[in-house]
């Protein structure tokens, strides 16, 4: 069903958004939710340590 109703570029677009995702002015919780949404919608299955590394790379560490 997914192949029939979702354009082929959709997954690529989600992956691009996920790769470029940064916390910026979002709260950590908003950033986490957005990241989880992109991962879920793109159907990404990766090791937990890779997801954690992806999450940490987008966080603001301004102290």
C-alpha cells in the first residue's frame, strides 16, 4: 500500500530532513519528538547507539 500511495521521493525527503535536523529554538522534548516522527515515517531501523549519536549531534550545547 505504501508503494502505491506514497511518492518515491517521500522517503528521501524525510531522510534529508532527518540529516539536517537541529534543535535550534525548539525545546529538547520538541526536538526529540520531531526526530522520532521523521524516523518513524521514514521507516528507519538503526542501532540505538546510532540514533543517540544522531540525536546528540543536533542538540544545542550553548552553556
